[in-house]
C-alpha cells in the first residue's frame, strides 16, 4: 500500500504538532506509513524529533521508521505558532492542493487533512464552505454526493444538511437529498469499511419523530418516502427514529450508521460520547479522505498540549479504508 | 418529612411494576418512605409482594418498612397488563388528581408521577399536552413558568421549547421566553438542589452557535440579549455555546445545567449518556414534582422486565429536593 498524504493544515495551528506526535506514536498505534506536506519550519518550531525532506511519496515508507517524512512547501514570512498569517493560509492551501493531486494520482493511498482555519482561508480568496467541498470539487464530485461521515470507534453519523441555520433545515430537506446521502453512505460503508449490507438508521426531524404528524409532518411527507424507496433498492435502513431515542446505548447496537437530518443532531451525540477520537471522513469521492474532527486550536498551538488521538484515529481509518478498497479489487 | 406520593400512572403500563420494584429496593437505594396511589389490582397482577391499603398518608411511614402502602383508587372493568383501556386511563387521571391534592396540602412532601399514555388520556377528554402542563394548571402556574428539567446524576438540561416541530422552533424562541425559563431554572436549582449560585450554560440554536451570524442570527438577536440581561440580574450564566461543544465530557464539568433551545438538543445528549436513570423534574411549581423519563412501555408490561432505575432516581431526587426545601425554611 502506498503511503498516506498528510497536509498539515494551517501551520500556525496544532496540525504540525499532532502530526509529529502521531508519528512518534506510530508503533504503539500501528499506524501505516504517512508523509507530511507543509512548511518544515512549522514542525521544527514545535517538535525536536527527526524530520526528513522527501520529494517523492515513494520514499516515505523507507524514511518512516526513523523520521517523519515531509514534502516541503516552503513557507514565507514570519512564523509563530498560534499567530495565524496570510502566508500561513497560503501554505495550507498549497499543501492541500498538492496532497489532493498526489492522492488522485495514486502516489498516496489516502488523504488525511490537518485542521485549517476557514476564516484565514477566506482572507486569501478561498470561496468554498470548507475543505470538504474544495476536495469534492477538485475530484469532480457534486456537493450533494459528497457525504460527511463523522465517526468514532463506536458511532458513525452522517448529517444530511450541514452548515445551515436551523430555520433553513426543514426547507432544505428533500426526499431526493436523503436518497443521495443515504445511497452514498451505504456505498461508502461497503467500499471503505468492508460491510456487505450496512444497517442504516434514519432519524426523524422533529421531537418524537413527529408523533404521527402531531409535532411536524416532515417524517410523513419527506423522510418516510425516502426510506421506502431506499428499502426497495435493497438498502437495509429503518426509521424515522425519534431523534432522542437513536443514540441510547441500546439503540446504538442496532445500526452501523445513523443518518441525521441536521448538523447538531449528528454532532451532539458524537461529541458527547467520544470527543477526543472523532474522525471526519468524506464518502462519495474517488479518493479516500479523512481528517480529525477538530479545529486549528490556535489558542494552544505551540504549547505542546495538543492531543493527537483524533488524528491517529483518522490515519488508521484511512489506512483501513485503503485496505478494504485494495482487497475488493 | 412527610411521605412521597406516587400515583402509578396507567395501570396497564409498567408503572405498578416499577413502583413495586422500587419499594423492594428501598433499603439498598436508601429510598425515603412513599405511598402508591392507584388500582391495587395493577400491583397484584404483576407482583406477589406485600401491599397494605391506607387512607391517610400519615400512615405510610409506619407501613413502609414491611409493605408497600397504597391509597386505593378502585378500578373498574377488566384489567390486563399491557392492554390499556379507557377505565385504566380514568384510574390514572383520578390517581394523579388525588396525588396533586395531597401534595399541595402538604400531606405528601413531593409528587413522583408514574408513566401515563397521552393517547389514552386524550380518549377520556384530557386536553393538556402532558402531565406536566396539567399539574402546572392545577397548581395555578402559567405554562411558561413551569420548567421541564431533565436530569441524571451527571447532566441536567432544560429545553426552552419542547413539543413543537423543528420548523416552529426559531419562531417560538424569544428573549422573554429564555429569560423566564432561565430564571425559573436558576431558582429551582437553588431551592430544590441547594445550589447557592448555580452555573447555567446557554446553548446556541444554530450549528457553531451561528458562527458570528454566518449560520443564523438568533444567537445575536435573541439569545445573547437574554444572556446579558440574566448576567445583569446576577445569574451565573454563559453562552451561546455551540451546541455540539456543550456536552463533551470536558464541557459538562463547567456548568450545573444546560439551557437548550429545543427538545432534542436537550434530550439527545441526556439519553445518549444516561438513558436508564433519566428523571423529569418540573421546576417553578409550588410543589416538588419528578417522574421517571420514560413511557408506559405497554409492550413489556406484565413481563417482569421493567427497569425501576429511573423511578428510583426520581424518588431520590424528590426526597432530596424536599430536604433542601425543608432545611431552607
């Protein structure tokens, strides 16, 4: 298996530190070879360990046992951890572009992205809502077919709608959108998690899933028709489940993935249960892409306190997906 | 302290069984004396233990060590666990009415209500959304001042809006409503939990709490003004907190209660974390009222499988509140 590409994200955030810590923990966590892409100074500023510059991903595996391999994206301007700059945002975007290209070409087996600052990226003319949409576009995938899976060891969720106000959620929900997201999710679980017939629980939108229309009708008019069609296609799904009943310890044993109607319906239980190990995976792309489900944490960057658990989980999930894709060929 | 009144709820649900099991567990769980109110047949049908009819709550304490005291509300018609009837709903409502009266008079120190079926109650002309609103009305308290607190040993939540569709939530949220609910919650934590200066976290409505207006503006126009006013009144509150960041293990150490904008924002994390011990407490009433946060579970009634944990937690929370109210006098 080719190595995993890890663009460091914003060089002034915690990305460089957690990348170095993940490399240090490679043995204990059985992490497959990866190489960083980014400003070498960003690593050196926060970590005294061995770093070796490479120019070809094929050299990463040889270097990995003894040093952190990095494809250098030369940074310019002053560099201080925790103090983001325009130059840093440029470096983050350039690293991401390079990483996408190397993964699309197959030189890297998967893409694991470090945290970026959307606010910083907007300052350099970035117009996508986030990295995910940017990666989808670079892969030629329409936004509604790129699915954000958030996962931990024991819970996987996909929000059907994401970064929109609560007031816009009911209007944005359509049977077609639920179909597109659920199909991509089901296919992704088979392709990247090796599940032959994944079980998908589909949440209601309203309290008590609308209580037969007494507390909202979207379950009847939008969600149930989608479930009926998905089941007719052979997808093993059920619902609409009352949202507050979907994440109990008992309920979680009955599905492989919960399809949620809005951002916080998915993210609240995930983070309540498993904050430190959350992984964001994009399904529906030609490439494998994961990232740790946290931000740049500029406030603690350079203090040595950043926790690499989520990045380690993201690296391991990406390697596992690469394995499933390779063995399914 | 006077005994706690426990109306059994629907006699065909699991209320009678969990009441009997809670009595059986009185020693191990240090449960204060309580007496049941309801159809004696409902207990006898599911439990072989000792039951003693009383007519005066003052006799409950004497009976409690050796038998379950019950004020009998004579049932009529056939009785089968798991098969709800109109007569059963009448019995449930009559028991509740009697229990409210005994608690308001002081003969009972607190009211702990067993689970009722709203669908059954509607059939006998009950017009309230649920028991809570009925109890509030009987206590002469306006609905917006009666606050539904959902609690477990480690998390307390209050939803500002409750059983309304998601599409109606943004329109129902007002600064005034948040003020009313937060004031009642703060007062309740002081009066019934003995907290001198409770810390209240106030959730945002939208993903990332609106991200400075990028994903919805209710945080700016409705929630923040309420927080500013509450703080000016001396209530120790903060927010609006991004909803998915509010229930992480770390975040939960920073507040005594989370004020949530809608039903599932509060109920999803509570049930994900602590399903079996959820307690529903109504703050803002002249009386103490708790209930187990689950339904009648007609499907398992009479099978001996019902878990009394939530009822035991409800009884203990009611007794604790009665203690705090008594010692504050």
